[in-house]
C-alpha cells in the first residue's frame, strides 16, 4: 500500500508538508527525528491527513498534483484545517 500524506507543524499550525510513502509510521518518525531536510525546521509534526493507494504511481501522482496546483492544494488544506477545529 502507498500513501499520500499531509503533515502539520505543531509550532506553526499554518505550515503543512505534503508527501508520499509506502510506510506512514516510518516516514513520520523520519520527519520528527529531523532526518528530512525540508521539514526539520518545523518540528514537531503531526499526521493530519492521508489517502491510501494500491500502487506507488497513484500516490506519487496525487502528491505531484497537490504540490503543483493551488486549485488542488488550497481546498484540501482548507478542508483539513476545518476538520481540525
């Protein structure tokens, strides 16, 4: 199983990271251990959203579309923020 996921910084609640992996627990630990350059300045992080995919290509395509397009990313982040209230 592959996953598209969104992390939120606990220090800066308006900062979100989007990624994909085949092991959510391992990847979250890597992020929170400071092993990921792009997230280590926003620690600690929490998993706030994920989608499961059977194939890696599905998860990678979703990650790419969310990162490249504000018309995809903005509504998703708004929905996540609303669910966290």
